C-alpha cells in the first residue's frame, strides 16, 4: 500500500515555501500511481506597456551635477504627468552619481573630469496606441535614455483560469490513456501542484536618443502584438478499477 500526501494551498501561494502549519491531507492509494506535468499558456492582447526614461547630467562638482540632473528630470516627469499618467504609475528605479576621469597616456595618470548623475523612472502606460507619441514626447522633454517597451496584461487571472482548465483537461486525458494501456478502468486524483508562469514573452526594445535628434525624427512605430500567460501543473493519479469489476 502506498501513501501520498497532498498539501492544500491557495493558488497564489503555490510557488511559495510551504508553511509549517499548512493543512495536509493523507490519501491512501492501492493501485499504481502516475505523475504527469503539463504546461498550458493562453495568448491575449496586452493592455499595459512599461517604458523606462532617464536623464544623464555632467558637471564639475557633485552638487552641481545633482542640481542640474534634478531640474532636467523634473521636466521629464512633468511631461509624463502631462500625458495623463497617474503618479502611482511613475516610479524612480535608480539614481547614480559617479566621478568621471580621462586617461592621460603621456603621464599614465587618471585626470579628474567631473561628476555624472543619472536618474531613471519606470512608467506604466495604459494607452497602448499612444506609446510612440509618449516616447517622442519624453525625448522632446529632455530624456536621454529610453528603454522598453515591455507589454503585459495587467489582470491575467481570466487567461490563467482558461490555461489551468486546459492543462487539467490535457493531464486527465493522458492519465486515462495510460490507465487503459495497463488494463485499468480510470484514474482518480491524489495530489495537484501548480506553478505560475510569467506574463511573457514581452518584446523589448532598447533605445538611446538625444533631444536634439528628436526634432527631425518621426514618431516611433510600436507594435504590441500579443503576450502569453500560463500555468504549469503536476498531478498524481491512481489507476483504478470501477466498482464491480476485477
């Protein structure tokens, strides 16, 4: 007789370590056991795009570099807000201050040149069709470093539920096929585990542009395509005979 343990967890917590007080259910099996892993994904049109915008400034002193960068970055943030982006969708992702040096080959020494400050924000745009115009506006406002866009589905629970249903259906079909191959009438579930997959692939585009070059450039074409989301499940089945059969 083989004993199997199934841990009951909420779907959102399946990828996390199991807590010490997690509920455990002992299920006894008498027939052979088969374990199947199935991955299923669903593609959908994205409704959210994330881009990065940054400003890099240089000055002789660290204080002046910081002040100059703050003023330039504020213009970029003001432009982001002017696009209708809410404050909660604008997040600073990094501020860096570094000393800059030039190498003098004659003296073989590092010559101090000044300080460089870079400041970057991550921006969520909910107007997919306006992504190209937003990128153009940010460069015009002084952004010297752009990254993205990354497309995603803001709420993919419905898509994941469909993927989960398809995965379970595929797993049960395969398990039934194995049962028939070995002379059993069917299967029953002993344990289920699930791993949530990412909301990708998300197309990435890296760009660097100076504001001076933006005046003659046309709006960047942006194609959102589709993104996928899915689940990976592992199910243990017991091969069984129906009541009244050998």
